[in-house]
């Protein structure tokens, strides 16, 4: 069975695609859903065993993208998707707040700047009612950077980039307040982050005025800590007792079977060739049970996310809104291997030692399972090898997508979301905003894909995050990873890959093709200068992380 058969192109859909008279409806509602730390293969339609019927269903009747990229980490990805720019241009090339590189350097100032506009601001200028619900993380402590100050009419958001799912990022006995339209609201009895984010999105949509709406929905799931409801965890009991070697092999086999990845792409090896992740069979039975339990909880987090997408879709259908609503679903980076020096994950120091998944636990699932989530690619969040930057992306719009059940294999980047939203809404991007000149939009609309057409492609797409660097142009990708983690002292050596033949980055051609390396490096340096990258930050980076 190939991917087209799996997704299910219908004859009616093909006839619609060929119909010259099919008109695109005007001014659709738009919902962008951004998952957190979810790997490329964590949805059923991307090869997973996790139960995700709602998102799989949207893909079956919409468009599934196989080569869509993010910016490798939560903060820069959110800056990019919100502004339609590279993250450095928006001011968040690294992280926010105390983990920012240096507030004196614009590309690393650690919060959105005023030479960009958010999707909230841009869509509001074009007559949309705007709302944001979930993780913000582009300047959480600065009043002027809050979603209700950056173009969103309604907002619910939780503080910080990670934290307890049951206490709004706080702890038992010390919960933190959420913010609803700028006002503090303490987490209520039965609070669970994923449910709360979607419940507020539904509430805001239900209370909207008579205008098309734009909703930015950003659940924390499945970012660590591993927190899930008992009934969701129960669905996965025993499923991962076979271990990561077997599960990763099964996902890869399914990806090949459905045509998601070519069978001649050799999957990245366990431990990325470093031997840091042990073979499952080398673990004791107790350790195997502990590690299987972690993945059960992670799967439950993804499952709950899918359930909430279904809850949102059901509400849209009940309100008669679903058919003319464009829903875009993607993830902010590849799966998370944090902490990298603990390949089996760990409980953080503020955990209370409860069973994994419970409110008093605070665990991560480690590099071992992150490699499964990123099947078949190399590395993970923070790196700009394919495992760190490849995201699933699904687009659903019953009235606007005639190429139903189609698969798009053209490269794209999350900065294209802004351009696409403006395109389908007939909107325009401002040259100035509140008296400030605004940087030109970098993203390119992928709306033609909805009609089965090829989109305009970027001449290149590039990345830099803590000295992890990369650039892709056509089939060629030049990439390096920093040997340092947070110190960002220096970049590593360049690697060169033909990502059409070898997207899993197993065959480094740098030594065999030095001229191509020089050519690609020159293009990377031009891009770096364009967006404000600083090559060596060791002398000036703040040490406050």
C-alpha cells in the first residue's frame, strides 16, 4: 500500500481537482495548531502506532506534507511562525529571557522586536477576530510582548516553556496562574494543560463576533514532563515492552510501506553511531519496565492531544464552521532528547518521585525514545540535522482543498504559515505598523498546493541555533552541529548531504565534494549576514541558563 492509498485520494476529489470551475471560498476561518516537542513519526499517518484518528482523518481529507521544516526549538520556531520571518529577524535566534544570548545584539535579544508583526496583528489588520490559546514563549515576562499586546483579541496562555501539566507550570501546593485576556486565573480542580488550551480555544470561537476568526492554538503536549491521565496511559500498557529497537523498526517499516519515505533511505542508527543509547536487551527487567512506562505516558500525551483536536473539530461542525475553516497542524521542533547527557531520560530535581505520569513526577523520556519519535532521521530538538527540524504538517479545509488526500513533497518552512494565511484570506502584509517600518515577509504561501499545484519554492532554507548551522538548497544540504550544548563556543565541521537520495544523512559527501561545500558555505554566510547571525558568541553570551 502506498501513501496515496493510505491517505485515501477519492475519485470525487480527483474530479474536483481537475475541475476548472472550482472556486476557492473567500475569507475562511483559520486555526493554526502548534504541538510541542513532537517527533516526525509520532502520528499514525506518519508511521506511528499511537492512536491519532482525528489528525489522521484530517490528513486523509486534506494535504499531508513530507518535507516541512521548523526552527529546531520552541522559542525560535514560535518567533518564526508568528512573524513569517526567520527567528533571528524577529529577535529570538536563541532563547528568551535569561537564556537569551545577548540583549544588545538584535538577533538574540530574547523577545519579539518591533520591526515584525505577529499573525495576530496582521490578521487583525485584515478584518479577522484573533485569539491565542496555549504556550506563548516569545517574551513571557514583558507586558508589551504578551499576546494581548501583540494583536490577539482574546488570549489564554500558560507561563514559561515547560512545567507541570496539572498546575499550570507550577507544582503541587505552588500552582502558577494562567492568564486569560491579561488577567491571572489560577488553575482549577481537574486542570490539565492540553484540555485547558483547547477548551479556551473553543470558548473564544464560541464567543466570537460576526467576523472571520484566526486562532493560534499551542498546547504544551507532548513536551516533558511526562504527564498524562490514567485512562489515556491505560491504552498503551504493555505496548512498548518490546523496546525502542523494535518500535523504531516497526515505524520505519510502516513509513516505507505507505510511501512516506523511500526504502533506500537507511535509517539513522541507534545512538547516532555513538553507542550512547543501549540496546533494549542489555537493560535489566526493572529498567525495561521503567523505560516502557515512560513511552506509555508520552504516547498518552499525544493521544490526548489528538482527542482534543477531535473535540475542536466536533465543535466546528456543530457550529457549521468546519467546512470553511483552514486547520494547519504542525510541531515546533523534533522530539526532545533532554537532558542530552542522560540518554534514558531522568526525573528532574524538583520531582517528588511519584509514578511517571502523575502530578508529582517530573520525568523525560530521553534520547532513547526521542530517536523513535524522529524515525527515520538523525538527532533531535536543538540540532538542525533532519531529526531536529522535520515536522509533520497537515492542512484541512473542506471547501478550499480540492486536492483531498494528497501528499506534498516540496520543502517548506514554518515562516510560510503567515504568507499562506494572508493568501487564503485575501489579506495584505503591512510595510509599517504603529509608526514602525516592518521587515519584508520571508515566507512563501503554499496555498497552491491545496489545488494540486506546485508552490513557489525557496531558493534556500537555512538554520542557526546555538551554533548548530545548516542550509538546504534543492537537493543539497550543508549542516553542522556544535560540539558544545549551551555555551555555543564554536560550530562543528560541515557535513554535506544529497537529501533526495539520503535524507537520513548517512552519507557525508563533504570530503568528496569540497567545491560544493564552499559554494553552499558561501550561501549560508550570505544568509547569516542577512538575518543577523553572529558566528562565534563565546565571548559575549550570557551565562544565566
